C-alpha cells in the first residue's frame, strides 16, 4: 500500500513539474519554503525535511 502511495505521489509531482524549468522549480521551492515558514510549518512535517530535494523512497 505504501508503494502505491509513493507511486501516486511521484505521478502527481511529475504533473505539477511538467513544463517547469529547473530554475523555475528552484524558485517555486524557495517561495513555498517561505510560505511554510510564515505558517510555522516545521521542516520535519515535510517528507524532504524542507530541503527541496526529492527523497529516495
């Protein structure tokens, strides 16, 4: 079941990133990090621990 969830998440991420350049993705992640800071979302709440890197699952 977990593998199915990871596969679904990977497909969703591919859809989100479709047509976005690496530079645009970096900018997007920076802005999302700022938003999460504004909302006091702890880095540990995110799968990538707030690094913006794609974790290996």
